[in-house]
């Protein structure tokens, strides 16, 4: 039997990875801040954080922990850091490294070492793909780890990713993160956040996670996948020519469908509406934009007070990105559109919704005339003034409802957009607020990035809703835990 060997990284990054693995949590902010001030590139720090959490943490039975949220948060963390000025751009990176560092030390995730593996070729590309699919059926994640290391080198990376995501999408029903983790990590590579030389290595925990069997739950809802497959067959979506790109000619239909999705009280009604629109000629990208509008409306209707309940928005945003990726199969793009509602964290919101609004135009209670600066200050003050959570009264985080004060933030933001005030000024303030959070394990950062992108890629008159969603999510998550941000402020003051 070969002697197990710990995974080793290139010499130019290994010392920084060791620093993140070995530095005590109570001093890691101070020591990393010193490195950043001395010129350590932000992307290098994020890369080392990802490599450290990949090598030195195991994935616990539930999705909170291990490398999952560190890897899924790479793209949004990088984008947020580059949206900020001066030393504030360090804060998202500090948050990311602290999360990785804490998980490495958590008894549910470590001590752990990811070992060097030899790629396993089962006899060519097709044989290895078949072996991978057979191992997935058994939940044989150690076996698939070997096999997929071979597949990355045997076929174009987009084809290997398409195979991996085809497994992940069908498990979305069990946990939203089966889809979110591979999708967001792929995006980090494709957008240059992480060097592609690390792709096979950082995808190893993803392959292992996607392969393993879902944990047993008390959820008695039947899988929606047979009905979704039947919809695709009924409308002949895999045999007809589907339009990929959208255009101005689709504006009316996109708005009609998006608003209809946003008025749904039963999420099971969403796939038939999308499938019907595709069969009638709506483009794949147009359907993705309509889904984004609908998801945005549903988030605004949601009564949730759980700061982790952001997947309505982040999952729609990720789907829109993947719908535009060349090389992803049509079958997977159809499943991306038709499975958005299936994740448990999205399904939970269905039972906690305000009545649907009939108008797409922003409305807010009458307000005395305020300048842009005055109203922006009022929005931020309303977020900062959210009452603290009494955790002794929280039976389950999943069941948390938004406090009434959240509506104040929503109303003020609606008034802001109604008057056409500067969107980038609001986005900048929300970016600063996202830096405070170290409670949601990058959920707040991912949601912020999603609302920024959806605002810029959604057409009028629906794009305004994304900004209101961003303010609402900020109000829900603000102040839950801000230890890293507060430590940074002390160090900044002392400098």
C-alpha cells in the first residue's frame, strides 16, 4: 500500500497557505492585515485561503462548514473587495480568511488532511464517465474523487463541469448548496478570481460533496424531478430549436412572465409557466431574466428574518450566469430554469409570504421631500438601527421572521428609487454594510453581489426591485456578528 502523502501546493503559495492553517484565530486578523498593508495582493490572499480550507477541513454532514462557504464565496468576496476604496477593500478578504481559519480549527471539520491522489482512468473518457456515474449512484465520493481528477485532463473542462453540474442540479431538491457550490466555484475560475491551474485541486471537495448521499431529513415532500422531466418531454424542449439570446423584442413577454412568477403562492406553478413560455418562443436568456424578476418579487414578499435565506436571489443570479455559458448542455440549461424553486431554503419561504402586489412600480408611504444625501443617510441609519436579535427566543433560525423595522428600510429604499436617485451611491453604501458581517458565512456578501449584477442586467422597469432587495437583506443580516469588522476598526485606529 502506498504511503499517504499530504497534498502539497506550489512553493510560491505554500508558505501563505501554512500561515492561514497555523496562525491562531485570535491573531490572524492583525497578522494578515500587516501582510496586506505590506503589499500582499488581495487575490493571492483569497487563493491561499481557498487552498488552506480545501486541504485542512473535512465537510461535515450538514453544509455549514468545511470548505463549502469559503469556496462558494470566493467570487463575491473578490468583487466586493474591488468595489471598495482604500483599506476597506481588505475587510472582505479578512472575513474570508477568518472563516477558513475558524473552520480548520473546528472539531466537526478538523484536524483533516486532503491527500495526494493519482487520477483514475477507467479505460478512456466514456468508460471513466460511466464509472463516475456508477460511483455517484452509490455515494462513493472517495472513488469519484479519483475518477474526476482523470476527467479534468481527459476532456474539455466545460464538458467535465457539465457532467458534474448534471449531478448537482438533480440534488438541488435535497439542499440548495449541491448546485450553488460547484456553480459559484466554477464562476470564480471562469472570471479570473482564481488561477485555473488550481481548478482540479479546488474542485476535489466539490466532487466529493456532490457525490455523497443527501442527509436523511423529515421532509416528506416528493421529489419534483419526475414532474420537471415530464414538462420537458411534454413541450418537446429537448427536440425543438430553442432561442438562446434575448433582445428588445422580448421585453413585454419577459415582464409578463416575471411578474406572474412573482405573484405565485405555490412555487410548484413556476416550472409549467417557464416551460410554456419557452415552448412559445421565449429565449433561454429571456426566461432567466424573467426568473430573476420573479425571484426578486418573491424575496420582497417574503417575511423571513433568517439572514441565511438569500437563495431566492443568489440562486437566480447564478442560474442566469450559467445560462450564458457556452458549452453547457441544453438539457442542463433547461433544468437550471425549472429547478430554481426546488431547494429547501427557497421552499421554506413559500409559507411566509405577504400578499402579492399587482404593480411593478415602486411604491412607498408619502414622505417629506428629502435630498438624495438625506434619504441615503436615512436608509443606512434604518439598517444600523435594526433591533438586536434575542437568540434565547429563537427556536430555529429557519423560522425567524423579519422584525417590523425591516419594512422601514424597504419603504425608504423604494422612495429612493422612485425618485431616480443615484443607484451607485446606494450600492456603495450597501457594499460597506456587507463588510460588517461575519455571521452568515459569506451569504451577505453573495447576496450583495447578486443584487448589483441583477440590477445592471435587468431591464426597465423591473431593475429597481433588486436595489430594494439589497437593502432589505442588509437590514435582516446587519449586526448579527461583527467581531472581525470591529477588530479591523481597532487596528485601523491604532495604526
